[in-house]
C-alpha cells in the first residue's frame, strides 16, 4: 500500500471509530454487515472496532441491569439498621 492509501485508510477508520458511539443499533448492524465478508486490513480493523462497540454497549446494558436489581437501601451488619 502506498503512504497515501495508508493515510486514507487511517482517516476512514478514525471517522468510523468516532461515529460508532452515536450509531443506532440498526445502523451498527448495517455497518457490521457491510464489512462481514470483506477481506483485508481495513475490513478486519473495521470489524474489530464494531465488535468493541458491541462489547461496550453490552457492558453498559449489563451495568444498568445490575443497578436496577440493587436494593435502594443499604443495610449494615449491626442491628439490621438502615443507613
């Protein structure tokens, strides 16, 4: 790859990485589908970025689920009193 192609690929990947957090789930799925069967460095890196975004969203959803299941009060070990 020429230096110009490498620079262009880096720019496109930087734009993709910046856009991923703002994409809807449908847009993210469509973007993942675009790169699913392509070969080469760019599609592999795009898939890695998309997978990382899926993982980030899953972690946020899990944290929200755990927070929703936690009791709203904290009980101490002494006398069962509510702090």
